[in-house]
């Protein structure tokens, strides 16, 4: 038989479960997170997501492959979405990703040019190569890359990059809610894939049945 205290606790628990407000772990935006590569007006039925870190050399190897795959199928058949997962052991990845979102807002047509230029210099931003550099010196190096790859004004880039701290934090939180822990990692239609470094042919073999039918 339930004691009076147990019955009271049960009633409280039921009341709390019924009356709880919906509270997402991160703010829900008006659009889906991620940077879409060559997006179509009508979203296709298959979406390939890649999670990258701008200071990850393996991400640098992986991005051209998935872009080649997206070009192969066309944007009417495959939606390629690039997500950012800033890894804590890449000491300059957060700053580089802040720059990415600045470029995306003000010069969206050059977003991938910036992304690829930073990835190509990922070793320059490693801990070993920047351990004796100040944040200002690292920012100078990043600004040079931003200017050369996008044409953005150097002073504007440096003065506004820190405004994208929240955007960068939220993308990390989003990746974590998707249970991503390393880069590059992949998902197709929301289902995580297990593969270290799939080649173009690996992707075609996997995606063809989904896109073109068995």
C-alpha cells in the first residue's frame, strides 16, 4: 500500500511530467543548420552531411571527395551539407570557424573558397606551429587567407570576426546533439555512417541505390 508521502510524490511527478515545457538543448533556427553546397530550389530526397573541422587535415582530404560526389549527381538529386565540428584539441579551429560565418554572411558566394583555403593551410594552424604565436598573430595569418580567398576587407574581417562566437558555439552544440565526436564524419538522411575515408567510388556504390534506385 502506498504511504501518504509516496502517493504525494507520485502525484507531483505526474504533474511535472504533464506540465513540462518543451525546451530544446540549443535554439531552434528558422533554417536547418549547415552550409549547403550548390543548393537547389527544391531540396532532393537524399541529403549527405559531412562534419568537418577547419584545422583537420583529414577534413581537407574529405571535402573535395564529397564535392565531387555532389557534382556527379547534381543538386536536383543530392543535397550536400557541410557542418562544422570544432574540435577542442585544434587550438585555432574556433577562430577559423568564426571567420567562416562572417564570410558566409557578408560574402556568401565565397564561403567555400574561404573554407577550402583555410583547410589547405590546416597545418599552419596546428598547435605545434602556433604555440609561440599570440592570438593577434594567428588572426593576422587568418585574415591574409580570408583576403586572398574572398576579397574581404582585412580591417573589416579583423574587427568583426569575434561577433560570430555564438554562431560557432551553436554549431558545435548542434554537432554534439547529433552525437558527432570526430572529423570528418558523415550522415545520409540523418543516419550516421561508419567509414574512415570513403573514396568517390565508395560513395557512388553506396548512394546509387538511394538516388537512382536499385
